[in-house]
C-alpha cells in the first residue's frame, strides 16, 4: 500500500498514522525520511538515491522544498542546503507551527481573503 519499505508489517494504528501524515503534510513520508538522512549540502541526485525515486521526482520535491523554505539553493552551483534550524523536517515543522500556525489560531496573523476573482 505504501511506496516505501518497512521492517515489519504495519499495525492498523501505524497504517492510519501514515495515512494521516500523507494527507496532512506537504511532502510524502518517504521524502521526509530521506530529508532527515541528507547532509547539510546536497544535490537532487542525493535525494533520488536516498529516497529511491527517479531524478525527475527528486527535482520536483527539491523545488517543492525550496518553495516551502525548507532548503535553499546554493548560488552558482547545482547544490542545495538545509537551513541551520531545519536539520530535520520536524524542526522546520515546529518552527512553522510556532511562527505561523499558533499566531493564525490566536488571531495575531490574519489569513488572506481569497475571492473567486483571485483564483
């Protein structure tokens, strides 16, 4: 069911949790696991090898990570770099929660109104 290998059969609880993660997070669990194994400086080829995905899929996910500001492109090189405070995906997610989600919930960060004309 899941496109990544697991050491043991999944319990229904684990399967449910992975299903929720796939739906709730901007990157698939397989990519998150690979991200945590990456060195600070890396290429899309490293992502491809660690996650066992095609190079074109790796480039897609690397571009998505850049858009999410999880990583940055190293100028004039075909390399990317993790931000100092985002060595693990969960570090980035905690910062996002603290800096954006909590302020949104308590009203200090106002959502942008999207009208039908804007779409």
